[in-house]
C-alpha cells in the first residue's frame, strides 16, 4: 500500500482531537498490556504511527517518543496534536523496511501495522520491531484477531462494497503472534484480547466507513471503566475479541 493511499485516509481524519487526561478507548488495550510500566524517561518508538494517539499519551506521561510512518499526512496530523497539547517528540518519515534502528529503545510498539504483510515480510516486520529494542527492552504488538467473527464478516462486506478503508489485512491467531515474536528473539508474555463490544460495530463497517465523522469518533471516544472491563482481557475478549496484543521482552 502506497504513501498516497494512507495519506488519503489520514487527510480524511485530520481534525482528530482527544484529551490525554481522558484517553480514547484504544488506550485501554495499552493499559492492560503495559500494566504498571513506567513511561517516564523511557525511549519509545512507534512504527506505523498513523494518528499517533496512543504514543501522544505516552509523551504526556513522560516518554521520549519517536513517531515513525511512511505517510507525511500521518506525521502532520501527529505534529498538529503535539503542538495543540504543547508536547515535543521526534517525527521520522520513511519505509519501515528501510529503517536502521538497532538496540536503541526501551519500548517499541505498533498497532494495525504487521497484519498488512504476508511472507516473507510477515516475519521480517516483527524482526524489525525486535531489532530496534534494547536488550531487555519491550516490544508491544497489537493485531486484528482471526477468530473474531464480526470483524471478519464486516471486513468482508466492506471490501465487497468498496468501503473498507484499511487496505489488505491478514489477521493473526494468538499462536502465530507468539511464534513470530519468539523467532524474532523475544520472550512473549501473556496474550490478551480486546474490543469485544467494538467488534460488533464492524458488522456495520460499510456504513460507518463512509463517514469521516464516525471514523473520527471511533478513534477518539473515551470509554468508561465498566465498559472497559467488558471489552478487554476477559474470557470472551481473549477468545473472540477484535484484536489481540502481546508484550515480548528482548533476550
């Protein structure tokens, strides 16, 4: 998928506003995965940052952040939000497969990136995450879950009707994600699932994705603690949630 393809998407959501003190629902997955991880002073890299919402929250919590994306429109969106919030970070434009980070970061993460690739790059993209992390550092990866029926059905319908926004996606199982992290030299921790309730809205993807306003709301909507408990890291979420995530430590 080209830079121009993603630029068109990010231009459509260029007015993304959010409150770092009342984080959008997507931050819930990070909270469950990172638990008590102290971001203050940590050097953090996000590959394929897109809107950069979750990494911007990390900056607000003290991380020294590098946003990396192949889309200049995405990085411009990040820049505007950093300025709005009076935050500083480094923005890097480039192709992830040409990146040369090596053992520099305490935490490397991505969401909605590695599932866009098939072999041989399916393993390579995970290897690149691991290479960028310090020895003993953490790699966090979040991907769509192959066993989430509403997501798979909604994506299929949206693709057939020409309304799917997010390009080719090849979702993961827990087994595959853990195995690829191990091959990359990481020790994966527990894998969790999330967005159980949100997955139901994917049944309406052909309608929702026609509206940039609905897409923006989907990116920035906060979530109450009660809804979060229903949505993340419980039996149903771990079995059939829309996404799965894992943190691995570099050996």
